[in-house]
């Protein structure tokens, strides 16, 4: 998934009782990386202003796009 234009992250919780709705919101995101881990059971969202915190694949993709 291309996350180049993403500037806001929201986690919507429809599982809790009572339903929580927006459980987490972060504005002004600069760098966003999505990763599936644990045989596809875990979705991780990485947001950062520091390129050094990203995995090598994400850093390579950002460099190719001159970001």
C-alpha cells in the first residue's frame, strides 16, 4: 500500500464493549510504514520523522522517491 500521502493515522475500535470508536488518532504524520508480521496476524504501523527508525525496505523505497 502506498502511504506517500498519509498525514493522519486513526485506529477505530469496534471490538470493545461498549464500542469505543476512535481509539487513537495522530495528525501531521510525515513518514508512515505498514508491516504485516507474525505470519500475517499482526499489522504494525510505524510513524516517524526520523528516517533511521524505518526498516531497510522502507528506507530504500523513500530514497527511490527522493523523500
